[in-house]
C-alpha cells in the first residue's frame, strides 16, 4: 500500500506524494466502500481518503467543479462534500474530515465558495479535536492571505493571527519548508524583515532536493528573501539571492517544469536596485537595461515612470 498519513495535507502532488500513490490510495478506498464489510471507523477513513485523493488529483478549472486529470469531470462540489459528510456520519469526531470541509470553503486555493468564516469554523474544529494538527494550523493561517497589504488594522491583526498559527504548525512539524515560507510571507507583510529572512532561510534549509530541482517554489523563496535583504540594507546578500534566482529560472529548471517557469523579470529590477544602493551603478544600469529589453512595451516615458516609482529610483538618473 502506498504511503498515507491523514495528518498531512499534501501541498504539492509529485513532491509530497506521487500521483501514482494517490491513485492507489483512491482505488483501495473505493474497494472498501464498495464491499462495505469494514468497521464504521475504517469505512469513515475510506471516505476521507477518497475525498482527499479526489481533491489532490483533480485541478480546479471552473468555479464549481473539479476536473480529474484536467479532462474528465468526475466530481462536483456537492459530491466531494457528501463524501466528507459520510465520513463524519460514520465517525463524528474525525478532525481530518473537518479540515477538508474547511478547504472546500477556503477562497483562492482549493475552495469553491468564498466563505472564510465557515472555512475558519471547520478548521478550528479540526484543531480543537486534534491540537497537534499542523496542516490545519497552516490552512487556517492561509485564510488571511487575501487580506489587502495596505497595513489596515484588520490586515495587521489577520497577519499576526497567521503568524501565530504558523508558529504552532512549525512547533509540531519543525522541518516543513512550506510552513516557514508561509510564515515568512506574513512577517514580510508586517514589515518584520529580520524575522522574514529567518523564515525564508528556514524554508531554504528544509526544502527537499525535489522541491529545489523541479518547482518554482524554491526560486520564490530565494527571490522573497532577496527583497527582505534589500529592506534590511544587506545589499550583497540581496544580490546573491537575486542572482541565484535568475540563474535557476534561466538555466536549471527541468524541461518537465517549463510550464511552471515564472517570469522573473522583476528580479532584474530588484537586483538593479540593490546594485544601485550598494554603489555599483554600472551593474545597476545593465540590469535595468536588460529589464527594459525584456519588457520592451514599457520603454515609453509613462511606463518608465511607473517602474521608477515601483523601485524608488529614477531610471533617467541611471540610463
């Protein structure tokens, strides 16, 4: 039987668990459900496994449906919800099922409805039932991800709550790179730059080799840490992170990950800014010119002004 742990909400298919393993788990769950010979507890776990695997194997293509393998429609929102409710009918205190219900209502990431309060209630119930449920703490923290970055009091409170939840997740699972990355993002929004650097460094330290080699998540961490170093005026460290980001994006992502390759032209701007502030104006000029070459549509005065405002440096003073 493939690996399976109900405590985990597998973050990235093929990194935390393979599609083949998820297929095998789902097939075994289908068998148990169809034979209907197991105890209530085992049947409940089978319904939970099926719901989890469906969500991970599918991809959200429309607002109300999950498509399996991005081709064949096999389950809709109510069908997935019914699987989880069946699990809870058989085992009313199953925290994993409550967490999955929370994810159904979490906006942007895996959810169908934009109902943060309901999502929070389900995730809090999961934590109440299982106080060491790291994935539930992480997912509850991410409810605050969509709050605006305008430093309103509501946003600050939300970000602080997210940091608290992610701190609990890290206490429970101290070697999970994703939890450090997420907490670093919220520290950054709170303008706690030193703490953000520490978390992004933790994410880099604990990132698996597969994560480093195959997906854009690793370069995202490097790029975000570089921005924090700029805020801390540690320009040489920022330049090092931005340079490594650009190297990985331009050269080292595998062909299979090409569709995930992000546009890191903005990193050229940030590295140029770091060079400029470090007194290396020729290198800054090179980066700014390369950015303009990549984004030729912004060569007019209006858009150059927008770029200047974004980085806080007048391009005309350099180019």
